[in-house]
C-alpha cells in the first residue's frame, strides 16, 4: 500500500523510476534492496499499545502480518509511483486474484458489468461463474466500440472492464473515450494493463479508476513467482482496501521481494522484448503460410491508430494467424520449435509459443480467421535465432498442411 505523494518522480525516465521507486530509507536501512521481512505475529509492549495500534490506521504500520511489512509496502509504493496521479496500490497472490478483488470491490448483487469480449479467459470465467452466482449480470462488448460504449450503459451498469490490447487477439481499445463515457454516467472503469504496464500506458493518468497487472509477467520477469496488483485512482482506494482485507488477500514477502527485484530491470527488459517482438512480427508478416500478424504496432491491426496515439511503446506478446491448415499442422509448427517453450503465461526472459482458439470463447463478436492461430511471447534471446527457429517451424507447417 502506498501514497502517490511519496513519489514525485513522474517526470523522470522509465529506467530511473523503476530503479528508485519504493526504496524509502526506513525500509532499506542502508541496504540497496529492501530486506525480506517475514512476519505473522507483531508484538506490543503493552495492552494499551495493542489496543491503540488496532484502533488507528494501519497503513504502512506493523500491526499483523496480513497487513504487510516493509517488504510488501516497498513494492506497492513503487508501483504507485509508476502511475502518475495514483492514490495507492495493493498486492495480490496472482493476477486473477487482483482482478476478482477489484471487481468485488465495486460490484453488488443486481449490478451490471460491461466486460470486453477480448478479455483474458479467467476474467470471463469469473464473470460467468462467481459474479453470476452473486447476482451480477455481465454483458460482453466489442473491443473496438470506443465512445459507442455509452449506448450500452444502462441504469444498473456499475463497472466497465477493459483489457487493451486483448491478450489473445490484440485489439486496442479507445480507453480515453470509454473512460469519458463512463465518467459521464458515474460508472467505474477497470483496466487489465498487464501487456503494457504503466511504463507503456499510464492508465491512471488516462482517467482509469483501477489499473490491474498480473505482476507474474513483466514485473517479476523471471517466471518464478505469482503476483498481482491493483492501483487505484484518488478516492478509489478505500473500497479496494476494505474488500481486500475482508477477503484476507495477502502476498508472501518472498514473492514481493522477487517482484521488487524484477521491477528494477523491467524498463530495459521491456525495451528488448518490444524491439525483438516487433522485428519478428514484421518478418512473419512477409512469410508464406502466414495469413495475418496481430501486433498492435503494425498497421492494419484493429486499433493500431489508437495504439500509436496512446501508447509509449510495445511489449513482447503478439499472435499470428496461419494461412489454412488445421490443428495438427499448427502443432507440427509448435512442437518442433527449439527456442520456444510450450506453456502458459508470458513476460519472462524465455520465449513461448501456444495455440490459441479465440472463436471458442467470443460471444459479443465473431472471430473468423484464415486458419488456426499461434501466440508468441518473445523473450530475451537474440531475435535472429528466434526467427530461424520460426522459419523452420513454418516449413513444417507448410509440409503438414500440404
């Protein structure tokens, strides 16, 4: 948990900000990295002190282990400082935990949620599962709707959830237009900003109420810890804090330490991820067997003009559609890759490739493509080596396709 007033470095470069954020002297005590404070019980000198501490604001004060120690506070503070204009940040044990808690903080039985049709599948499962059981109605909307979202806002609409770009098909949403329509009707906005992070899309500055990250990805950066975060705009933190406390949400100090360690190199890693991914996307766009590349920085991708207007750069995740073929031909491409692992998640130093089938989950919009699709996470390997690996994979695909 942290306060925006403790930063003051929003005008500095990304690399400078990620190196210095969250490193208060009282937390580091002269050590470069805030130490790992492991705690459940906090001891007091007297009954009076115990009662006084419990009756006061426990923000950034030792009270009970679930409320955190300087290890967790320093990372939360750093993430707040990366979002100009933010009030505070809370940490969660995963990105899904962050999404679910943020939605539970703003929704009640009888409310309606507008959820982008390109959302991360676990977000859809939450809406169609737990939220539905709790009496919340969800309507899915076209990710390219922009200001047209105003026509969908009804008397019971309480929240609009965005994910830009979508993490399978990479449509870029017009977040400022959606936020403007929401504010005009008193509707809360939430954004899954895992793909861009605040370094590439400062969501709070764009008017979003709650910006969410699966810190498992680019913040941790090494595929060795699960972590999530929600950063709140001014006036939005209290509801998030109360819901988080009531649900008992807590992050291990060891995982928070790994997140803080990864954060220090996130700016340079994002530069490398983005540079390599764009080079590979451009190469793929000219290859036989590839029907379309879905990378928001490429002209022709849905929302590219908005991306060029609003984003400060691109990260390392994108998809491409094969020209014909079937699942077996796609598997021939993926299974033989030497430098790409086959596995979920992304944002680590290693490259990954997975098959994706958006048509199975879309409900508000129809997904149609020339063939099956593949999602790539471009890691920190040399781009030319990854291109050679994909070149061999496309040859296998074409042979299997016939």
